[in-house]
C-alpha cells in the first residue's frame, strides 16, 4: 500500500494538473491527506462508491499519462546520473574537494535533486 | 516563424503523445517535415482549411499542457544548472581536470544534456 501511495504521489506531482478539480481534490485528500473514502464522501456529499470511482479514474489517467510521456521515468534516470556525478566529485582527492569550483558544483547538483 | 517552429517542436517532444494520431501526423509533417498545408491536405484528402484547424488545435493543446505542467520550462532550468556545473568543473586547475573522476563527471553531464 505504501508503494502505491508513493507511486500515485509521484505521478500526481507530474501530471496532477491534467486531472479535473474533483479528481485532484479526491487524490489530495486520500493519498496526500490520508482521508478515508467515507470522509471524502461526506465532504463532497456523494456515496463512498462515487469517491472510489473518482479516485480510480484519476489514478488510471495518471498511469496513462506516464505510459504515454514517461517523464517520471526520465526524471528517475536523470537523478541516477546526477547521483553518479556527485559520487565522482566526492571521490576527488581532499585538496581538490576543497576548491571553490568543486564546492559550487556540488551545491548546484544538490539543487537539482532536492526539489 | 523559426522561433515558432522550434517552440512547437520542443513542446511536441514532451507532449506530442497526448495528441490524437491525426494531430500528431499533421504536426510532424508540417513542423518537422516542412510539408505545406496543401500537401498535407492532399495526403489526408481533406481541405486546406481542415488541416489548418487540426494544426491550430494541436498547437493550442501543446501550449495548454505546458501551461499546466511546465515540464519544458523545468527542463530548461535544469539544463542551465547543469551548464553551470560543467563550467565549474571546466574551471578547475589543469591537474585536477585530468583526474579520471573529473573526466567521468563531465562525460555524465554531457549525457544529461545531449539527448
């Protein structure tokens, strides 16, 4: 279940803006805010089954967007490459690591992944 | 006009897969293949005006996807940061630049941007 939540959160981060307002709100409440289907149903004054269907449709769309565009996967590969660059710089001899150029390069690489 | 072609090509590279087959084919022929509206109209056996409308709708959608998701802009910023990292490494003293770690880091950075 945790894997699923993380996966949906990751896809939602990229493609959430393409969903309808209601799909967005339900996914935020359920996956990011941890609300139960019953709580969301009460908020929207619809049945628990309706919330279930909205969530399911939203999730399906997120998965389809990734199947078509693959941008989450592209970011994953890029981050792996950036991690390798950091490892290279961190493996430099101590006197080189202390140079301001190395320091600045490492700081920029951190900005790329800590987002 | 060249600016527009480059912009459409860039957006199409990210979001093209979300368009219909016909929108994709028209954009590829017109912007990437340089076919005229008349040539595309002949290929699809539709009017020149119909091709114009398909292109216009496809372009609108690409612009809307970018307005919502901003992934082309995100990549542009990332590439700027990567260029700064490369500049830092290229500014290292010659004896440091010759180290295999620096060399490998630069090669990995090239892989990130030459795609």
